[in-house]
């Protein structure tokens, strides 16, 4: 069994997701060549002084709901999870059309379970379940099989397509593995992650990602909303730059298109691996605070860690 995950890595994961999400949000929908043409290398762009405050999107808002549910109950309970998603819902955060329909249905007391089956043909296979699942990987980090089972439960209220569910499972297991901390062994990481993949769409990507190094491009892994075109890409952003939170996040934004979610997932992994101290202070300081701003996210991480310690003892 790996050593216990320290509190700083819980903080790093949740804060890393929120900061990555906010950093990536301004470039969402832009092609990667346009980002480069307008602003130059993303790493330079993120380091420049910028008076504009950072603000997280629905990615972080839904992650907060998952963390709140786990902190309260120690496991995923679908009804409670949906209640928390609904209570936190702010349409100005950039929710997708399917999520808006489901949350508004639940808020009105409708049959959100039935709607989840039909809101998209075959159910949603987007990356929305993966973008919010990081707290599951933290709380159950000592048991990867339980990580996978709880990640699946956390996905099902909104994502019924196998690819959408599997994307959440892979990201949660990746968080658990990353949270073991340095030194990082890329081969061992993918060897332990691959058994949790069943779909060929993910299997070939994981095999390819294992071979990537920092000098390689990973654009072929995808950069868009479908889980099988973004989750492994975000994982690869971390595994090619495992010792630098800024480089992992910048690499995700460089991919273009769904930049907030890619950077949120990569930021969660890098933060879980390196801890909160790896997140540049100037990015923390730029954050626009509110009722559930970064101090709330940090305290939520601490509460989640307390439950983790209690469950592990």
C-alpha cells in the first residue's frame, strides 16, 4: 500500500483544478495556432503580468459539489450529489446545454434520471464527469478499485454513455496515482492505469501517451468535449511535465479548443502530485473570490483530507 496522501496534495489537487480551469477559460474555443499567433507561447502568456482577475467555470463548480458530497457522506450518493450540483448551479459559469437541462430539471423536481438517459442519444459521452471527479481519486486513493467504483457512481447522474463514465474513471484513478507524489515513474503510472480502461478509444491513447516525452506533441490525443478526445490528452499533459504545475497547465492550454477543462484536469493531476506549493502565487493572487472562492476550496480539501485520514486509520 502506498504511503498516506498528505493534506498539501489534497489542497494542491483541488486548488490546482480551480486555477487551471480559470487560466484556461479565456482561450476556450480557440484553435491552438490562433492562441500562438495572438499571444506567443502559452507558458510566456501565463507568466505575464495581467490585471484581469481569474474566475473559475462550471468545471470547478461541479467539482466542489463532488467534494462537498464526499466530505458529508464519505461516499457518492446520487440524490445528494444532484442536490449539491443544483444548489451550486450558476448558469453564468458556462455550463453545457445538457448539464443545464439536467440541473434545471432537478431544480424543478423533475425526472432528472430519466432525462439523463435521453438528453443525448445513448447518454452523454462528454468530459463533464471527468472534469469534476478529482476528489474521488483523493478520498479513496488507497484503493484503486474503489476509486473506479465511486467515480462511476459520480458520473451516472449526468453521464450514461460508457465513454463518458470511463473518462471519469480514468481521471479519478490517475489522480490517485499522481497523489502518491514524486518521484514519478511514467511507465509504472500507465501500467497501473491501463487496467481501468475497457474501450479501445481510450486503450490506444493510453498506449501512445506512455511513450510521449516533453518534446513531443500530443495534439493527436484530442482537445475537445468528448471524453475520449480530451481525458487522456490532459493526463498526458501531466505525465510529460510531472515536476511542473505551470508547464502541465500551459501544455493543456496550448492544445486549444476545450482549454478550461483540459487545464482543469491537468492542473488537478499536477497539484495532486506536487502539492499546493507548486501553484504559482501570482496565479492564486489573481483569483476573484466569492462565497466559494479559493479559501473555500482549500478548506474543503482539508475537510476531505480529515475524512480520508479517519477512513484510513
